C-alpha cells in the first residue's frame, strides 16, 4: 500500500488493476475496481482503507474487465455514484459484451450502471485536490488519465507503467493506435509528473526512465506490427490462465480461436491453424515464466 493521508494506492498485481482511494471529508472515491473474481479481496482491502467511511464514488479510467470488473459488486454494497469515460458509454447502455471485448477475450465483467461521464478537459475534485481528466489514447482510445498539478501526481492507467504500457488494442482491430500512444507519452513528458500511479505495478518516481523505455518499446512495435499481436495474444492467454489457474491445450486452442474470430488483423498475422498457434503461445508463456507446463495442462505459477 502506498499513499498519504488523502490518497491510498491498493496495489493489486496483474489480474486486477490497482485501486486508488481518495478521501474527502464526506467520504471516499475509488479509481478503478479490479477484476470480478478478485471481488472478495477488493471488498476486504477497500473496507480496510475506508475504515468506516462511506464510498461515495467510483471513477473508471476505462472499462476493461480488470479495471471495471468490481463495479457491480461495489455498487451493490455502497450507495455510490459511478463515472466512466464517454467513448464506450453507448456499449455499456446496451451491454454489448462482444463490442466491449469481454466475450471474445473470454473475460468476465458483471453488468454495471453508470451515473455520469468524465470527459477530457473536465476537473474532478477528489481527495481535497482538483484532478484534470486527460486523454490517453493508445492502449484504449476511450481511456483517460487523472492529473493533479499541485501534487505533481499522475494516475496513468495503462498508458504508462514503470517498465512498459498496455497492449495497443486498437491496432488489433485495424484502427491506428501506435501514434496515439506516442502522443500520450509526449503528453506525460510535458506534464513532468513527480509521481506516477500506474494501473498495474507500484507507483514510481523515475518517470524519465519509464518514458525512455516506453518510447523505445513503441518504436519497436511500430517496426513490425506483428509484435503487437504477439504481445496481445500472450497477454490475453496469460490473463485467462491467471483467472482459471490451469488450462488444457484444448482450452488454450479454443481461446486462440476466439481471439482470431472476426479479426482480420490477427488472422493476417496468424495464418496457421489455431492448434499450432496455441502450441507456440504455450511455449512463449512457459519461457517467460507466466505458465508451468504439466503434460497437456498449463498451470499458473504458484
């Protein structure tokens, strides 16, 4: 846990995003709510942080399942307002799980309501400070960051981690995203934050070094867009393995088929049959330490 009297960062790992809790005199706001299967842990950690104070508001930087999967649970326990970015609000209204990416990635996100939208250019009062809502196109074109100039603190969501950033998902659907990610990194450099609170991983102060690494990575991805697809496939399969804890080779093949279905970019990058692709991805996961092979089953590391 990191923070101050007004801000606490509940660091979660990789299946659930970090939860950032900001305290005001009349209660608290939580930014991002983690993944649904970690709901019990989310409730426990948040209850400990709240220490009897009411949760007044949920704010989502974007609505990927690892950032919004706890929304419905917290809404059922607290009388709180929920604010989301506008880019995918119509999909939430109709609860289109295919367009929201939950179905094709095999991920879960219980249906939740929202009460209002946060647009780039808005200012949110949280934790006794004013937080500017900033665009963060790249990983997800609907994503936003939250910036407190007085404190020099940036909540970067998945736009910048200490050693990388999130998969550039728009590119997988045939929509440009690499240049948008570069622009987002340029915006962060212009802000010169003192502390970055990422969507995953620990808060960090060596922002210049993180930006150098991130710029190098986006250049590397742009040299060969297949690399972004490889990263996306590996991340999506690793995420599912963390959730399920073990996957058979047949289940892994089924997930690959789901990722490829209807996606021309991915199909172009992966002309082989899904079973061969799954075998290659399994080897990548094992070599990277994200999985342990036991016969025809992959297990998540202990």
